[in-house]
């Protein structure tokens, strides 16, 4: 992969993961559980990770700033997290292998 293509892929992944472009439909984000507030620290681990098994949403609004974060109380969030992590590791290893 050329340097320009790698930079473009990193920029696209960064924009997608930062929440500037919401992933999925609005119903996935808001769902039927609009009565859950993501502004309190009650459902946050270490004040950062949102964990509420009663909230069926996968993506919830961030407490501060723009974008969305994962609800780690939903098992599908772990699948999404590991796929993204694996993708980053694979890209890194391919890049490292080519530079050797």
C-alpha cells in the first residue's frame, strides 16, 4: 500500500471512529430507550466507558463533545470493538512487514 493510500485510510478510519459520521441509522443510536441519560456517571466505568445492560443501544452519545461511544453493556459492542482493534493491528503489521 502506498503512503498516500495509507494516510487516506487512517484519516477515513479516524473520522468514522470519532463519531463525526454516525455509524448506522439514527434508530440504532437513539433506539426505543430514549429515556436513558448518558450524561451522568452512574453507568460509566472509570468515568469513561459507558456500561448499561438495560440500555439496548449499541452507540450512545458521548457525555462531552461530539460523536458517539459504545455501550459496553451490549455484547455486540465487544464484537465491534474487537473488529476495529483487529483491523488496526492488521494494517500496522502489514505496514511494518513492507518496511522491513
